[in-house]
C-alpha cells in the first residue's frame, strides 16, 4: 500500500470528529507532500528544526503540531507558524510559549502532557504536579496560550490491560479538568499506530499516527 491508501484506510476507521495527526518526523518532505496530495492537512513533528525546515518547503495551509519534548529555547523557532504544541510538560515551557506567541501576535493551542504510563522515561506532568500548577492560577493570566486539552503516551507494552489502564486514567483527568477550562477544552489526544483502535474506545479526539501511514522511520 502507498501513503494515500494507508491514510485513507485509517481515516475510514476514525469516527466523525476525531482528528488525525499524521506523524511525519524523520520522513522527508516529499512523503509529507504525498500525504498532503491525498488530503492530509495536520502533520506532527518532534524536532523544531525539522518542523521549521518542512514548513518552509511545504504548502502553507498545513497545520503543524509539535508532538515531541520541546526545549524552551527552541520555542521561538516554531512560534511564528505552529498550530498546536501537544507536548507541554512544564510551567517554564508555557511561559515561553506565551511570550513567543505574544511577540508574533498569535494564539497558540496547547495540550497538557500528563504522565500516566508505567515507564519512568516518558515525559509529562504527574497528575499531582499538574493539579498543583493549575491551582496556582498562573495559567489564567496567559492570553496567547489556549489550553485545548490533554495528551499522553500510553505504556509501550503488549499487555492490553495496561494500555487500557493508562487510557482510563487520562480520560478521567480530561473529564475532571474540563469544567475548569470551558468550551475550548475539547481535545483528548491518545492513540498511536499500535494502540489507536483502543484509544478510540476511550474517547480519543485526536490520534497521532506515524508508522502506520509512512512506514518505519530511519533514525
Ligand atoms: C512518534 C510519535 C507518535 C507516532 O508513533 P507511531 O507509533 O509511529 O504511530 C505519536 N505520538 C508521539 C508523541 C510520538 O513521539
């Protein structure tokens, strides 16, 4: 199957209203163009330099989503054009996004990344840290950052019960935080190539799929 066929096969399994982020990290711009020509408009990248380079050469109506851990000093590289930063995992990062978005006269959508998986290596706030931060009210003063929801990466395991446990946790956090934010807080980003069918059962509104569209990455 080519990119177009894989893309359309995946899209046909997504319920209405679920957004597909085509995770194109490590793939050359030509492959993204193929997906674009097949109708895809949302692309996810994990490295700011790579995203900026692709932004330069690809059509300007693409929505770029930063999905990887972002260092604060790299925010300015993508602030002029990025649609969403879905891997927001610290207070300092939010402050920098607010600053750079303001400089560019823009509002940048963000997702709060919560760590619910078993592995220590995964980034994101613990639920407790996140709640402490939110209770501080600092976020209420941000006018160029729009909190759209939460994101997590489930434990990397073949044990489906653990993946389901992770999705149950993030779903609960999403529902519990909703009332604090209002209308715009509508995004639960869970599900990657291997676990997105399960994520859909837990109400994912934004899946992030790379390998199943573009094939294996060459690092
Ligand atoms: C790489 C990556 C993905 C896509 O993973 P696949 O298994 O290739 O679908 C999704 N989300 C994040 C945060 C990633 O870093």
